[in-house]
């Protein structure tokens, strides 16, 4: 069973973001603007979606994301 508490979801998203970007500072700075800093490009967004779908058991379509998340910064 997948843990769905807010803390567990936050932890999972943080782990996935650190894994994809290689930026450990994400763990201590949740408001870090990863797109503006160039840490997450459009391929990274796709990888993020796939990883979150797998880890959290959710279905996220790239078409559901706002353009600001998938367009170049």
C-alpha cells in the first residue's frame, strides 16, 4: 500500500526531484525555483511525471500540467 499522508508525499516528491536533478539542496529548500535555476528541463518534467506516477500510484498526464511547468524557463 502506498503511503498518502502529506508528509509522505512531500518526502517522495523531494526524493524524486533530488534524484532527477542531482541537486541535494532541494531537500532543504522546498521553495527553490528549480526551473528558473535550470535544474529541471522539459525532459526532466517528463521524468518527474513518470517517477511520481510509479512511486505514488497516481496518473498524471503531461497535458494536465500548466504551460509554465513544461515550457522553457
